[in-house]
C-alpha cells in the first residue's frame, strides 16, 4: 500500500529540502507518453517512473517488482481520483496545506545552490584557521548622508595612506579609530569564521600576514585591517572557574581580599578538595556556580584575553594560577578540549548560521543575475521617469488611485510584462504608504529582483520535471491521507460495532499460546482503602474509573493506584508474583497493600477489546481491501503495457 501519513509527509519534506543538486532531468520532456488512464484521466510515464524509482531506491525497506508496484500505484491513484470526486481537492484546508508545502519545496530552486555550496565550504575552511587582526574604523550609520559618507571615505583613505607610508598602525588606531578597540591599538586578537560581519571577515582572510587590506565597507562604516598572524584553529575548551568579583570602584583592600579567597580555593583544590563544591560555595558567578563552575564550550576571542590565554595554556584536568580580568579574580580548571568537527558534522550548523548572515542572499542574487540574462529582462527607464514625474505632481492617495490606469510596461521578463501601476501597487503592498514618491525612486532594483524570482517561482513546474513530479506527489499524498483517514483509519478506530462483528467472525485467529491474566492491579495504602477501590471498580464504567478514584480516594494524596490490562507471564512483576507465582512480591514503598482483581484467560480473549490493537489493524486491512475492490469496480483503469515495459528501472 502506498500511504503518506503525517510523519511520512514530514520526512518527504525534509528529504526534498535537503537536495543540494538537481537531477539531469531538469527540463520537462517534450514527449511524455501516458502509462495509464483512470476514469479517463491520464497518468504520464515521467510521474510513474519518478515514484517507482524513488520508492525502490537502495534505501527502500522492501523493493517491489515493476508489475507488483504497478498494482500498488493503480490503487494509490484510484484513491486520489476518489478524493477528487468527493471534492477534497477544493477545500480551503487542502489548498492552504499544499501552498505551504510548495513554498518550502520551492526554496532550493530559488537560489544558486552552487554559490551556497561554495559559501558553506568557505565558512568551514575559515573555522579551521584563525587570523590575528587589528583595524581602524571610521564610523557611519544607515542614516548618514552622501556628504557624510564622502567625508568618511576621504578620512579612511588618508589613514590608509598614512600607515602604508610607514606610520605605526597601532598608534594611528589609538589616535583616529572610532572603534572601542582603539585604546588597544585596534587589536581584535584572533578571529575565525562568523565572529565578525562577512565583509570584514573576508577582508581579514584575504589579506596576507603583515599587510594592510583595501578599504572595507560594513554596516558599521569604513575599515582598514592589518593582519598580524595566522594559525590553525586551536579548537574549543570546556572549563570550570571560581570567580570573586572586583567592583569597579573597589579599594585596594577589597581587591586583595577577593584575591585571597581565590588563592585559598587554589590551595584547597591542590590538596584534594572538590573544585565543583568550592565553586558552588565561593564563586560570584552564580549561574556557573550552580553547575560546579562549569561554563559553556568556547573558542578564541570569546572571553577576556587573560582568561582565554590561561585556559588555553592548560592540559586537561589542570589548574591555572590566579587570573585577573576586568570582572575579578579567577581560578580555572580545564575539563576538556576539542578540535573543529568534520565538515559533515559541522555542515548543518554552518547552514543555520549562514541563514542569519549577510551572505544568506548571495545564492539568491547569483540566481537573479543568471536569470536576468536567461529571460532577457528589460527595464524601461522612460516608463520609470514617467511614474516619477507623475508622482511628483500628485498626493500619495491620488497616485494610488491612478495606478490602475498606468499600464505602460516598466519591466519585461521573457513574455511577461509588469506595468507602472504594478510597481505602484508593489510599493503600497509593502505596508508603508507614506513617502511613496521616495520609495518609487529607491526600490526599483528591489522590485526588479522580486519580479524575476516571482516569475521563476511561477514557472518551476514547467521548467523542472523533478519539481513538477514532487508537487504532484505532495498533492496526491495529502488527498490520499484525507480520503484514507475517512474511509479506513478513522473509521476503523471509531466503529466499535464493526470491530466487534469482525472479531466475532474471526475469533479463531486471536488465540493465545500461553494463559493471560485479565483485570486490575491494585496498589493501596491499606486494606480499608483496597476495599473501597474494589467497590468503586464493581460499580463504575471503565471510562469513569480513574476520575472517580481520583476524586473519592486520591483527593488529598495518592493512597491508591489502579492499573487495568491483559498480561502474559513476564509482562508485569506484580502479576508474575501474585497470579503466575514465578517470583516474589516486592511490597516496598508507601502503597504496601497489593492485590489483583480479575480472571485468567486460558487460550483466547473474551472480547475484541482484549486484543484491540490487533483487531483494529486487521479490520483496517479488511476495510482497505473492500474499498479498493469497490474503487476498481467504480472507475475504469486502462494500462498501456508497452509504455510500462519502457520504464527506466534505476
């Protein structure tokens, strides 16, 4: 049976989103013969071939022959046709769910995956090497005017000329840099991947040791970078520490008193006392103290430099001397160290970080650049000038009202045209209906890019046969789930009369090879409580039993516990001891009065509820078989055997 449950749907989505490359069969074939028809509706060879080979890959649990799989596929498609006849493909819930899946499945097709793959590899390489840098910053803000930007660029150019001609970089940084690191001569220490913004990181890694970078622009302003050293990444450390805080305006006496506490801890640990216990008692870092002083894993440039240098100098299990930082005095114990994980292990983490990084858009922009040429994208400057001219003479509300009448093409993408009015509506749709005139000037590039991606998205099914097949699979899978749930799964679980009838007609199938105990396990505080519980069991329907025991017996504290079930030897220690007599009863604990209430079933269940799971599964299979037979009679199936024989079995 071909079935897509909720969990299988999630698996398919994860598998599809994990594609890093597309198959060579990317462009839809011009000739795609019909492999079968159901009720006159054609199913093409490409769809069957795609589903067959996907479900008979090396990862398949059970491979099927082509003939066997064709039978399953016909049953699958019959159910989909039935779902369509019931109108399940027209509901809002179905359309919303399919639209949501399509949005996610389309994402790998809307970026240049080769660019993304290069960025992933580049990021990993940078995680394996650290670069020691210092920099000079001339600060800018997003609101800086063109005049301010020009002045800032002129300043950073002059500073670069100064250091290129021999001025000491550190002294120039102290005198002229806008970064807090200027007091340290611009020294940022060792950095590695993801520790700084991407343009800065790239400039640092692309500049040779001892040289000065070209001018780098980031969201903070303009930088020049001097690279002092490079080394293989030293990995990450796991440490514990004991810290005594030194207040900012502490007196010499207070500073010395804090130091003596840490020195005393060092002496006590050296004599064999437990580091974690001392951290809990003395450390002022309360968060880590509660964990015996343990910090999270960290790498270079994550903690104060004196702390970091002392920690990296240790061997595993070693203790530092007393270390001073801006926070206070520390005693450090190295618990463990690790090198950078393998590329395969690090890959998922890198992808998550890239998604929140400036380089996240690079794959998308590379695709846009390629599509701009492929689709011969044209922007009509005259039409844009006309929009800007009209906008300058109208209020924003009048411009919005005039948009439908402004029909001249502004951008063409292959055969599609996007008008002046479309552009105005695009600006309005962004939700900021103030200062529309300025937005019309500044957002034309963004609009063009968005329309290119929109056009590509709208044509994925016709451009990529793999995506078309994937969407067909998801569409049919959702319909299959809904119609099967209604006709088989949900129906079987709720049809108590049908389950009982099926059980009675097939009683011989449900026999026991060994006896079973059927009934209740009673664990009570005393005999009086046990008797009250027995009375409640005798007079209460099973679905109300727990609530009545809770309200009448366990209303203040738990003095009784009742468990109902069907047990064979070895299933439960209490039943083994009291009914099967194969072990001794352990009556330790507060509920010491332990007894059973029930009977032995020798070789067969009394009712279907005794074996409900088995009966339900068999009843579902029976319903499924009856349903498929009815669909085979209801809908005409015609198979093109010649096309079936031509199926490519990978």
